C-alpha cells in the first residue's frame, strides 16, 4: 500500500502511510478516556465505506497472526456510487458503525485504514529503471526503491493522486519475471508496476467524513485489492484471475496474472441497478423490489419453473398481485448479461481478457444473486466461483458473506503490511513492495 504523492501529515488532516513519514500503520486504538480497555499496539481497524453499508472491523495481531476483536455495521447514508455526496450523513454512518465496533471490541477506535472504490478509482501500468554502472554489481534496497520511484513518476492529472504502486515484475539486464531482485548481480534494473489512482477531491471527502466521525485515517486501500486479498488463492493469481466485487452502485474489478496485479477497473453497474429494474418492471416500491430480488431472483430465466408465481406488492394503495416468477428473471437476466459484457469490454481494453486461466471470482453483495455465476461463465467464457472472505480467527459467521470480502480483506492486507514492516530491516518503501509480492 503506497500513498507516495500525498502531502505529509497535517496538510490534509490525516497521516497517510508513506516513506514521507515512514510511520507504518499507526496503532489502531490509543485513547483510554471512556474507560474502555486498550491493548493499543496490537489493534488494527478498517472501515469499508460502501454505497449500501458501512462496515468497521477491528482485529488484533498477536505474533503476526490476526484475530477478530469486533465489528459494527450501519446502513450507508450520504455515499453513492463510491463517492460521498453528503458529508454529514456519511460521517454519521461511520460514527454509528464505529460505536458498535467499539462496544464489541471493548476498545476505543480513533485510527483506521479506509477503503475506496467505485468510478473514482483508476489503474494504469508503468515501467521505470536505472543503470547500475558500467560493471555488473549487486542490487541494493536503494536501487529497488529508485527504480520504483522512476516507474511511478508518470505524470498524473492534477485532480488525481496515487493510492497503490503494485510491482508486477523486475527485469535485471535481459532477465524478466524476477520477483525480488535484492542481492542479484546486474548492470540495469527495471521494474514494471501497476498504479492505482483516486480522484483527489473524492478521496479527500472520504477522509473528511471519517475525520468528522473522530477517526484519523492512517491509509487508504482500493476496495478491489482488499476483496482480492480476502478471497483469492495464490494459484489463481498465478494462473490469471479476474476478481469482481459487485457492490451496490458499481463493480470493482482487479486482474492478477503470474502473481501480480495486471489490471484494475470499475464498471458502472452494481446490485442496485438490478433492484431498480425490478421496481420499474414489476411496478413495485424499491424496498419491495429489493426483497423480491433477494428472495425469488434468479439471473437465469430457464432455472425458474414456468408455473411458479410470486406475490408482488403494488405502488400506492392498490392490492398486491400474483406474477410469474419467470417475469422477474426476464428482468434480471439481461441486466446480468449487460454487467458481464461491460466487464468483458473493460478486460479486452486492458489487454487481459485472454489471461484469465483461472476464470473469475464474484464477490460483494451483488454476487449473492442466484444464477449470476453461469451468466458470468457464458459471457466471459471461463469458469467462475463465488468469493467468500477467508476466515480470521474468532470471526463471527455473518462476516463470511461475500459483502464482507472488502472489510475482511483490508484487515488482512493491513496486517500483512504491518508484519512486513516490522520484520528485520524491513522498513518503508522496500518493505511495502516486498509485502505486495509476498501476497502473490
Ligand atoms: N441475497 C442477495 N441477492 C441479490 N442481491 C443481493 C443480495 N444481498 C445483497 N444484495 C445486493 O448487494 C448490493 C450491496 O452489496 P455490498 O454490501 O457489497 O455493497 P457496498 O459495498 O455497500 O457498495 P459499493 O461496493 O458499491 O460501494 C445491493 O445492491 C444488494 O441489493
Ligand atoms: Mg463494497
């Protein structure tokens, strides 16, 4: 995780983790003023500010291994399509979820890692390198840092800032596909990286909303990257996989190939678009459409027996009606196909459509729609599975549903970054790069 282009502490009201301050993740919990117990050094907190729900998750690290301590969930207000549209409402959603998590964790939360996703996030590939001299010599940590600095010195538009710098491979002289060049001998070191950027004002709004809820933001993490951390297996990342986090307002996607991030993107369709279609198509209020979608929805028309009927509440005072369940699927199937066609186009444009040896993984609340997987398989022409977050010790069952992949994954990611930084000689930038490759 890397926030290299952000200003130092104070300027934006938060302290990003970067080599500028080189602080590592700030301990999650410090205050003792409300009488809650603290074990501050070991606590980590993440906040997933989604368009549908805000989830705060607190973990405890003991000897590098992660254990659940508490969580809180509130309905998201003031966020739409990954962006904050009402600061006051967004910060009170964060506040409510934080309070609930504090009660369960028995500790005060005043620092956290916060997720960002939706259309405000973009990814691009870049390459940089440096000559090591006229004779071959050993590659040092400083060389790796400098090569990475050059790779990230692409000119970003003034309204964007860097969120992650993810190494893909190092090239020493002519030899490519190197994961860790430290100690190797060569005359030229190059690195190719994937850079994830966020819109400056939108990311600042998320940080401000957290600040107003009394939370200092230690770092930000791309939601797709967090969900991948929570759901993907290392052999899938090697073979080539596309992780799709189908949220409420949009779908974040991230592609791994040969163990590294090859592509990230966002498509502007999420679960709420399905709900809207149902509300319009069945002429029922949104809240009823959401219930009907969850209870009776199936994205494959032919999966639903022709004779099945469902009761559909009407708008206004009119009585409920009985309708064929297939009618519901006739609304959902074209939307599901459209979603994956958008994904397919995005992958094709990114040059990675043919790289999905392990197919796709569907996660996020939207992935719970029955029948979505076969539609993904038919449009993307590769196997698909549902991605549930990995289990953290002592984690309650309810957090294993796909909509918690981002929160659980960001806690795992934050923990891994902390562990990498606390290892011998592992500080700052080099440790972050190493941490990222170790995940592969
Ligand atoms: N059982 C279900 N069947 C179908 N859709 C579901 C089901 N459960 C949740 N959803 C959909 O999942 C979406 C919410 O997913 P999630 O909680 O992952 O979103 P979010 O993280 O808050 O949003 P975003 O990531 O877009 O900011 C909603 O559109 C909801 O309708
Ligand atoms: Mg989400």
